[in-house]
């Protein structure tokens, strides 16, 4: 980005180079673009600056070699959708980088299509690339004609590109966020920009990961509603205390604040932490052990795989909120070793690995339950929650049940089994405290798991 058709400065140029170094997708586009279009890297830089800068402006005079870049940027920046998109990208490193990838990819695709359809444009570009005489002037004229004739096609494609970029960031927040409203932005800020870009590019390239993100967002919303309901119930059980947490104030205290007569007294008591509020520190919130999810990944669960992984992330976000370790044990006719996510936190690489993993095969119940028992025995806390999800049937031995029940007495854990489809509950009822039958993981009945 040593040349520009916008009012860029040294900071802009330096920041673009840093983003280019971080983004594998931007590097791929640069390599592809410079093979067919002159001054492609400066065009990428200007596309980014147009989306990121507070007030990007086209220069009145530019190097003749950059005239095609100026034509393209002028067309892009004059689109109504561009100004709307800038509300999303302005001064936002991640959003502007995503927008740069989507916009630049779109413009390059449009240029390639025009070159296929228009022989004179194609020849002019080839001559510019080979450094022939007045080829730049001819290419400028050919590009101007192409924009005049087919500029609307470009405009529609740019509109779709903007929507894709916005959706990608939303999906990223769905993957990384917790169950609290707005937590996606907060969690995103904790992740290094390089890792944000890497996951965003995976989301754009892999439909399965995109689908998991969308299910995760939907299921986390349901989990939040379930937790709120449980929170209200715990308020009823736990009584009243004194403090100054606004969201927990009694209605009578809010009324005191609203009245001119009692407002001053309220403010004094509030400042001293003496206003009446609901006490939510019930026994249920104390001393809880890990959340352990045994997830059936036998062949019959393949059609629910992306939903199941969204379900995993929703449960994990509850663990994160409650500061509890989360253990995932996928199983079929075998069981993987427990994957422990400390305090419910998952790394980018773990998330990508989770999306790609599916065991297939038959069904065995004892193997995942033995792995769950190992996690419980090693935990410093009692009262773990085991969630067992399956759509299959399998036997468990009497010897296993004897050991399992002894461990339950010792560690005081609970088992909720979600029995999907038409599977019979005869076996799961032997090792579960509660069995919930549901059509699938989207069934309201299955969402009782979010009340842990």
C-alpha cells in the first residue's frame, strides 16, 4: 500500500500491512489478484482504508497507473450500501478486514467476468500487465465502459458481500459468546485479532462451522431464558438481603426512588449499600462440580451433528458463567477421553477441532460413563451434573451399576439423560436420576438440560 487513491497516511499504510500479514485469506487474494489486475495490492489497501477510516476521501489527482483503482473506488464509495456498511466497519479492525476480503473478492470476480465477456477489456488488461505502451489508457477506457454497462451487477454483488461480512462477524460472536446478552462482543475482545481473523475465515470457508455457529446462537438464547427462569425461582427461595445492586432491588425500593418525598432517603441508603434487594446466593449456586456431557456420535446422530455441537457450546457457556469446568465425552461404540475445558473456556483451535470431529459407528453406554466417573473422582467438588445424550440403546452391566451408584453416594452428582427419537428408556433409567424424552435436540423438552 505504497500508493493510494484515498487520503491515507503512514498509520493507515502500516495498519494495512499488519492486517495483511495476519490474514491468510487476504494474502491469497493478493496473490491471485496481482496475476490479472495491475496495482491490485494498492486497490486492496484502498478498499480497507475506505471501510476503516473515519472520513475516507478520493484524491483529485492520482498517478495515471492508479486511474483504474480510482474508477473502481469511486464507484464503490458512491453506492448507498457502502455508507451503510461503513456503520459496521468504521474503526473496527475485524469488521473492516472482513469487509476488505468480501469487497475485494467481489470486485476481482467482477473484473474477471468482464474480461471473459469483453475481448477488448481482456486484451487491455493483458497489455497493462506486460507493460506495453499506452495500454493503461486503453484499460481505463475499457473499465469505464464496463462500469457504465454492468456497474449494477457489481453493486448487487457488493451488497451481498457486505451481508456476508456482517453475518460472519455475527457467527463469530455466536461461537465465542456466552449466554448473557451482548457477551459476544466482550468475549471477542479477549481473543487476539489474528485468531479472530483465522476463525472468521474458517467460518466463511466451511458451511458446517457456519451452521454450528448459527445453532449455537439460537441455543444460547434458549439457555439464557432457561437460566433466567431458574434465577427467578432461586430468588423466591433465597429471600431478601441488603445491598446496592440495581438489577436486584425490590419493587418497593424502586417506588421509593420514583417518589420525590422518599428519593433522598433512598439515595442515601443506596450509597451505603443498605437498600433492600433480592438475595440470589442460594445453596444451588455454591460448591458445584463440573458439567459433564456424554454426547452420542453414533451413525444415527449424524443428521443432528451441527445442532449437537451448537448444544455443546450453549452448555459450555453456562459452565463459563458458573465458573465450572466442562467435560465433553463423545461416544459411539467407543468413547473418547474426556476433553476438559477449564471454567467452560474453549480455544479457537479446540472449536475448529470440535466442528470437524464425528465418530460414527454403533453405541456403547458403559465406556462414556466410566470416563465420566473418572472426571468426577478427580474433581475437587461434589455435586457434578452429568448430561447423557443419546438416540440409541445399549446394555450396562450389574457390576458397572454397582460402582456407579457407590460413586453417586460418595460424590453426590446428578444424571440427566436426554433420550432422543424412539429409543427406549429401560437402560438409561438404571443410571439416571431423570430421563427426558425428546424428538431431537430442538425439542423444548431437551432444553431442560439448560436449567443445570
